[in-house]
C-alpha cells in the first residue's frame, strides 16, 4: 500500500502552482540532459579510455546507490513494525538523502563521460554541460535543507518527539554520506 505524499499538496492545489511545478520539472529535465545532448552533437568523440570507463563506473555506482536506497526505504516502510518511524537503516544511516547522492553520482558521471568532447568543442559547451551536476547539487541541497520544499519541516513536525530523530538530523550528513566526506 502506498500512502499519501503531502509535500506537494499546496503547490498542486492551484492551476498556477501546477503550471509552475511542471515548468520547473521541464527545465530540470532539459538542464540535466545538457552534457549528454550537447556531447552527442560533438564531432570528435574520443575512444573509450580509462576516463570514460571511470565515468561509466560512477554512473553505475550512482544508479546502484539510488535504487538501493529507494528499495531500502520501500522495504522499511512495508514492515508494520516500522509504522510511524523514520528510516535510518542501511544507506539511510550514512546520509539523510542517499537517493539524492546516488542521483548526483549518476549525472556527474554522465557529465564526466562527455567532458572531453565538450571541452574539445570549446569552453561554452563545457560550461553548459557542467550546469547539469551543479544544478542538481543545488536542487538536492535545497530540497534536503528545506530551502526549496517543506519536506524538512514536515519531517521535523512528524518526528519532533523522537530523540533518535533529533540525533539523526544532527549527526548524519544531509546528502553526501560520511564515507565520501
């Protein structure tokens, strides 16, 4: 069973809020794809070397980390013993938002995979391509910190009486897990 996610209720309750949400989602998609869409149009594509393999490894690692963290939270919430509890096990013990970290690794790897042809095409394509991981980092930190969305306030409200949650928020890194700090 899937519960209701109240984070977007206020935004999606009006036509203007819905349009803004979908416009931002569209911009998000376009900016995120910049390194690959610009890189695919570059005439000079180097052969797969160590750097490209490392970039693909980072993509694969990021995809694994994001999927694993989402599955861990999904199974945590399915367990009736965890009803009303926040997820602080598995990758969630290392980061408050391990799924964001995985997504950042995935798209940073995609940028690095395309960095060489982007750089050969000139500084403008390289800078435009770099917007993808930088935009995602700003977006994810904004969401995780509560600057962009009210998810932090909702979590604090929901778990404010739990001293374990208070310690978790103080001790566990927001996005980048402690092994990578």
